[in-house]
């Protein structure tokens, strides 16, 4: 199970090494390298949908300076794969 990957509920990035919630449902305070959302902080007062909209409105760019996007990473394809029914604007 050490190789398990998790999907970010905000941007749909599917390579997170850690879930945004621990087994008890508490936030892990991890940060998604893709959208930069800090779980347990940024998503306390905003919904994941709100944060996703904000990320898309800001250009849906890769967030982390230290961790680079996977080769061929594409925000649009990632969003479509993770949230096929989500409206886009
Ligand atoms: Zn994310």
C-alpha cells in the first residue's frame, strides 16, 4: 500500500502521496503540489468546488515551485478526467 496514490478533491491531481484526510476523517494538512490548496486550512471556509473554480479562474497553473509537474501534465485533461460532469467556465 505504500505506493497508493490519492486524488486531490480540488484539482483532480491523481498522484498525491497522501490523502487530504486521515483514516479518522481529520485533515492531514498536506498541500497539493498542483493547485496549492492546503487541506485543513484553505478548505475550512471554502468548498472544494469553490477552490477549484478559483484555481481555474487563476489559469489552472501548476502551483509547486519545488515539485515539478509530471511530464505531459495537462490541467484541462486532468480536470476532465477527475470531474467529467463539472461545468467549465
Ligand atoms: Zn490539487
